[in-house]
C-alpha cells in the first residue's frame, strides 16, 4: 500500500491566493498533479503481534497533527479574506479555492499520521517519510505567511480608497466621495417617497482671511468650521467640501423650504468658530438651497447648480444668510 503526500497542493493554494500577475491556475493544477504523489517506504506487517507505539511514531503523529492544525488556520484565514467587503469576485474565488486545498491537505495529513503511528506502530519510518512530513508542514506555514502579507495589502487598499474619497484637511468627503454618497441618498429617498433638498455653502470673506493672516489661519478656519457643521447634521445628511471654502450639502426628507432651519443651524455653528486675527469678528457663512429632483449624478448636479445660484443671490444680498432658489 502507498502513502501519499500532498506537497503539490501548495502550488494550487498559492496560485489561488496570487494576483493576476501570477502563473495561470491550470499550471498550478498541473504541478499539483505531478507532485501530489510521493511514494515512500512501505512496510509489510505479516501476521506477527502488533508492536508498541514508539517515540518516532508519536513524533510522526505530532508533526502530522500540527500540519492539520496549520492547514485549518490557513483555510480559516482564506475564508475570512473571501468575506472582506469590497473584494473583487476573482479574489473571492481564489481565496475559497485556497481554503478548500488547505482543508484537503489537513485531512490527508491527519489520516496519514494516524495510519503510520497507530496502524503500523513500531515499524521503522524511512527518512523519505520524514522529509515529506517537513515539506508538508511548510505548506500551510507559507500560506499563513502569504495571508498575513495579503491582509496588510487589503487594509492598505481600503485606506487608500477611503483617502481618495475624503478631503485630508477637514475629514469631510471630497467631490468624488460626495457624488457617491449623495447619489445613494437620492436613491434611498426616491425609494421611500421622500423629498430631498440640496445646499451650497460658502465661508464669507475667506480670501481676506488667507491674505491677512496666512493660509495656516485659513486652514484652521476651514477645519473648525467643518467640525462645527458636522456636529449639527442629522443622520443621513451628506456634507462635503467641494472647493476652497465651498461646501455642498444633501438633506434627505425635507424640501427646500423645510431645509432652511437646518441650514440656519449650520450657519449658527460656523459663527461659533473664532476669527484667526480679530476676536471681535466672527466667521460667517452664506448658503443657497434648492430641491433635488430625480436620480443619479445628473439630477444631483442640476439641483446643486440651482442651489449655487441661490448662494450667489445670498452673497449679493449682503452675505451671512440663507436663500432658497426660485
């Protein structure tokens, strides 16, 4: 009878975890088929009485059991990676395939250890068997190391994706992040049959702050104004910085007139931000409101253009006020 080792499974497992630049999956499968059987020394038992279990048998069983445990850990890590949000479908299937390969390797390693240590106790274990045992235990160890590296890469990709949608100064969404969140809010409101209002907001005389007290002072005003406005938002409201001192706001569940008190609260919050160079002055905010009707990016941009027109009207009327389009 032949004992089999699944050392070739590492090719299939690592190939499943690899990226598009790695070897083709069928090459891994071919390598697995070539290497999956490694004939080792066989022992004919005859009809003599069973020998006691030796230290070598126990060591062999221990190594095989450790291989099975490492394979189970590797399979669990691969399945966890497959369930991470935002993973591409191809990555999910590669991780699942790697988990199946690791589970199969673990089962056969444990079966082989029980067969040798308990089914053939006392028989000498050839040096080839020890070599294959050590090679087999290295397979899940390498997969676990690869998973740790891939986990770091996944975290970095998530952080980079989030950074690409967020303004680094204020922590608010940027234009890209705002477009994504705002169109989702429009779709949710349309499904629920609720109105949506949009607003454009602008810090008054911001250029004078930059010119008079420096860009660091202007950055501080932007940062503190964003923090103050964020503190009075309702759940579901979407606020973003879309320009130098310009902010965009989507308010689901209210029409343009109904949104006026909410925007007034934001204006009052911004007024609490200290002026960088003159304590007797205060930071003021102008805003324009308009209804957002329809779905998608085109509807969002159309409504915000109307809100931007209302913002210019507020500026022309003396600033520090909220104007509704129409």
